[in-house]
C-alpha cells in the first residue's frame, strides 16, 4: 500500500514525484513512456531559466532531479484505475495490481489519428507522428505534414532543414502562433496546401504517396509523390483507463479544480490530461507540484 501512485512520466508526473518524495510519501511512479511529449520536443524556448533547451536535455534535467529521491518507478501501461474499500487500485497491462491511499493522474495526451486508409498499415513505414524522432530518416526526400497548428508547423520547421520538399496540408488556414509561422513561411522548399483533406495514404512496404481532395466545391483529387507523411492534427487525452471513476469534460479531459482535485476525493490530476486551458511543459510541471501538495494535504486530513 503506497501513500501515492502517480500515473504518467511526463513533466507533471516527474514534478509530482519530486514534491511527493520531499514530503516523505511512499510513491510509485508508473507510466508507459518515460518523459511523455517533452521527450519529443526538438527545442523548448519558453521554459523559464533556459533561453533554449532541447526536449531531451530538459528531460535529462528532470531525470537527474527525480533520481535524487527514493521514488519507485515502473514502465508499464495502466489499463484500469478503481476505488476499493476506501483505497485506490491500478492494474497494468501486464496484470500487476498496486494499491495506494491517493492517486495523481498525469498521463498526458497521445497523437490524434487521421483515420485515413493506409495510415495504420504504414505507421512506422513512412507514416509518423513525431518529426523530432523521425525527421532524420527522410533526408533528401519529399514529405508531407498534415495539420495547420503549432505541432504541424513545428514539424515542418524540423523537416525543411532535412527533407528535399515539404508539403503542409491543412483543411483551413494555419492557426499556429505567429512566431512559428515566421520560421517556415519563407522556406524555399516548402509548399503550402490549404483547403485539402486526406483521402488515403498509398504504399505497400513503404509510403509512396498521399491522395488529397480539394474542399473548394470541385472535390478534385490530386496525388503527391511523397515518401513520408507526418500527421500533426492534435492530441487526445489518455483517459481510457479511468473508466467511470472520474468526471471528464466534452474533450475527454479530466475535470479539475484549481487545486488539481478531481470529482473523486483523494484523486488528483495534472498536466495535459486535465481540463486546464494551456498545454505547456512549464504549466504541466506547476500543476504536478500542486497535485502532489494536494495529495499530501489530503493524507494529513484523512489519516488511516
């Protein structure tokens, strides 16, 4: 029986672990991917104290800090969170079960799928959801980026330095921050395609092209001979394991109050998986600290 189980190993979960350990709580930190989306960030320019740092470097700093404390860690996927006899229980995909007096959910978000024919079959064979991870594999090739927000244009920025030609495909006009747009708009090897939807992704062993359809009323189709398709159309919260235990909003995010408490006393949530409006590394870290302090306060008030 732990004092606290933290689900998620991104900035929210790692920060919560430090704060919990400093309060001498017996803590289990469990998550499917160490570092969360922070590990994928090519460059971070808005984390206070660093004018510029890569996501991998920032994760390394987080890791060094957490390693100073006696926090148990387990890399595993949590498939169920439940409440039993006044305590909480988590079950992993491997069948392990752990119990605790409090829980912090900091499981973050995952890339949203396009659900186009060929996407699933060619994932890892030309279809990617992480330009930071995979961009070097497409040196001197033609690639497409699907999306028009911050993640899409950030991916394009990484790719224009490596790929031969980059096509940005979006349903509507770009919605990215102006500072990101400024970085890519004048690239000579970038083609902007606004008002197109993806019909399918083609290829057998590898991606060989992407079929688009115009949304201008003519519904005309066109093919781009690309070797890579980077899908950057947003993210979805990782809340499938909370079942009916926690209240979610219309986006599937966990509803939290300003102290990170959820609809169930003793369960707190932090970071991108929650209903807080801003999804940033620094915000997630701050929310992780608040959640750990909230769990500590709950334990003080509910001594068992």
